[in-house]
C-alpha cells in the first residue's frame, strides 16, 4: 500500500515537530492508541486498536525514527503484530514546510500488510488507512490550535454521564 498527502497544521514547523515527538500528544492524536512509550529519542513502542471492516485487531507496534532533520522532518519506520489478524510493516517520510503562521505536513507512506487483514482487500484497507490518517490530522490540528481543554474535559464528563445512564437503563 502506498499513500501520499499533505495537511495544513495550525502551528509552526518547530511546534509540529515537537508535537510529533511528544508521547502525550501522540496518544491523544492517534486513533485507537491505547499505549505509547518512548524507549529513546528515536525508538518507541505502542499498542493500537484498528477497525478494518469486520476485524478489530490490536497491534503491538515498534517504531524507529531516522533521517532526523529538526524541524523539517524525519523518516519513521515500524512494524506491528496483530496476532491472528496479521501484521503491518512500513515507513513514512514526513516533511514540514513553513506556510505563514501554519505549516504544511507532507507525508509519503509505504506499507505491507499480511495475514487476515490482507485478505480483506486493498480497497477496504486503503479507505481505512485514509480515514485513520484524516482522524489523526484532525486530532493533531485540534491539539495544535489550542482547543479549550476545559471544554474537552466537560465533553468527556458528559459522555461518561451518558454512558452511565445507558448502563443503568440496560440493567448492566
């Protein structure tokens, strides 16, 4: 699978580069990310759950940054094992370009997928990858634009309350 694109991020290249290397920001921005830990400045481990069609595997990921060129970009390579669902292995080249008070993040991704996931077909996998990339950049943009954390906390509290109410109604 190959995927390329560009996204405008509401921050300077320096701020975006720092965010892309910040565990807490990545945990918030990556859809389905359950755990993320930096083992060093260039190596990390993550646990990510992804829904692809009828399958919802959890991948144990290991990644490594190379070709570091702060704040202009880097290359990230990694692989993940999703048990019986299969595996994913790939790399992405990330370039940050200043653009007035924002930056344009250019990316080129190359990935190999095997196991049950590969049997779902390229069209479903590609559309899922695009959806997850879009969610990641949307989340990152919200974080970088300084969305009111208090408002986000209130929304989370409301969701928790709704969830509790649904459990009470269903008798759980």
